[in-house]
């Protein structure tokens, strides 16, 4: 006899893998570059520039520290996006805000950057050399 409380699959979970598929959820973005280009520079809007309180480098990929921090932001975003209730809140508060504070600090990895934008504009972005960040999907 079936359990009276069994209402089927939890809607917060992705369906299980089909035959021949991996149990790992599929990535939404295929690389840290795609995450930065398609998402981060558009949603994390701050006025940046050499005279302001925030720094950002359009060529973020020239800094090993920035790559590592942005990679961790991307991977945590990929994981937490699947948590349908408070996943994005956790990502913003526990991951994005602390990492971006360090990255954008006037003494942080982008300290020497002269790149700037106007308030409300997307963060400056320059495409890295082809092949630097291959799609891992």
C-alpha cells in the first residue's frame, strides 16, 4: 500500500538523470567568462573609476586573484540557483557581496585600473583572448 503522504517528486529538485546522463546538474553558464559577460557585469552595477570608491577592470582576466574569486562566484551561483527558496539570497549575501567588496576595493586586485563607467551602467568588459576560458558544459 502506498504511503498516503507520498505526493510524488519534490518540485524543487531537478528530475533524475536519464539513461546515459550524468547525475550532475547541467551548468547554466559554460565558463567564468560567460558568467561575467552575460550576468555579473549587468546585475552588479556600481560606478567604477580611478577616482571613485570602486575599481573594476574590463580585462578582469589579467588578474589571477580576480579569476579565482570570480570562478568561485560563478560556481557558487551555479550551485545555489538550484535552491529555489533562498538560494539567490544566500548567493548575494554570502558570496557576491563579500567577493565583490574585495575585488572592487581601491586596494584590491583592480587598484591600478583606469576603467570607468557611469552610475547605473554595466561594469566595463573586454572579451578575453579566444580559448582562455573554454566552455565546460
